[in-house]
C-alpha cells in the first residue's frame, strides 16, 4: 500500500486507513509521531493494525499511540501494545499510550506486567516530551560552556 503524505503546518499527515472497524492515521509532529486509532480493536483486525503501526517506530523519534477514540478493545488488543512496546524498546524509542475507557478497563484486568507509559491526552504527552527536551538541554548547557 502506498503512503500518501500531505503537509499541513508542522505536521505531515498520512491518510486514514481502515482495518475491519478501526480507522488508523499517523501524523509526524515536531516532537513525535502520533498514531491515532478510532473504532474497535479485536482479533479480526489487531494483526493488521499492529503491522501498520510498527512501520512508524522510527529510531530516536518518540511515538504517541492515541487510542482515546477506541470504542471496543478486546483482549487481542494487548498484542498491539506488547508489540509496540517491544519494538520501541529495541529501537530506543520513547513512547506513550493514550487510553480510552475500554482500553483502561481491559488494562486494569492485567497485572503490573501490562504497565505501559500513559498520558491523559496527546497534548499532555507532547508537552511532557517538550519538557524532557528542555531538561536535557539544561543539563548539557554547562558542558557546552566549559568546552567553549
């Protein structure tokens, strides 16, 4: 499948892709790639969604998985979260999950092994990433001054 990327402001947007009741869209933002999923995630579409989402795990580019619009999140959806978590760890990529009520309820049924980095909204996740960048810059500033 070809990816048609259009540019609007500071975000590059991929078109919405349908996978059996779920709509998936990826946006390349200044601080992170945001993958938004709306609709349902279940055994019939989780493999397709996972494969599509994995394409956007890019080295050193933080990822935000926005599932706030997911209305049904079956246990099979854990595969998506585990795969992305593993891919991000392997690539050294920071990632954040935005949960819908159905995602939150299912994750509550699992033990602490199913803990993923979460945020309340995409804006809050991006703000936290920006704060992290600012903190790293502040830590590096004295090193730069000493070598100059």
